[in-house]
C-alpha cells in the first residue's frame, strides 16, 4: 500500500507512461473534453483540487523539462496568481503562446489530468525531460 506521494492509481499509471519528451496536460475544470486522450478527472468542486496542487504533487517524482501555457494567462490573472505559478514551475522553461496554439499541442499528449481549478487559462502542458 502506498503511504506517500501520489496515491491516485490512475495518475500513477499515467505518469509512469510519460517518457522522454512526451507531454501531459494539467487542466482546469473548463478544459474541453478530448475523447481520444486518456483523461484522469480529479475535479471535486470549484478549485479543489487546483492545477497548482497537481503540479506541486508531481514535481518531486516527475522530471519536467519545459512547460507551455496560454499567454492569456498573464493578462487574465493578478500578479499574485502569476507569481504562484512561476514559483511552482521554478527552474522550468515556460513558453507562453496564444491559447489557440496551446490547444494545437493537445492531440499529441499522453494524457490529461482535469482539476476543479477556476483560474483563467490555468492549463499547463508539461514536457518530460
């Protein structure tokens, strides 16, 4: 029985299948459903859990080489929200791009973890190192 780390078996399974340079989406509650992409839905209620909760939980066990976010995130969110994301992704190269371009990356991801996050444009695509 697992006592620490990621306890959700579906998330553990998904993370173990992400290999070098593969990508994974951590999505907010409003992210579109992609039938062809394995989705682990852990949304409970508004903002539980948040995208940042998932990022912080997987950082110790998942090697992240780079991240992608919608450039609209920086316009739609206050500095303290932006700072929290930058802190959670500290040391990781982040590419900000129009959300239309961001979503073009989605069909190539290994999987998607959907949260209850209500933060505008909170979605992150993580590329493994």
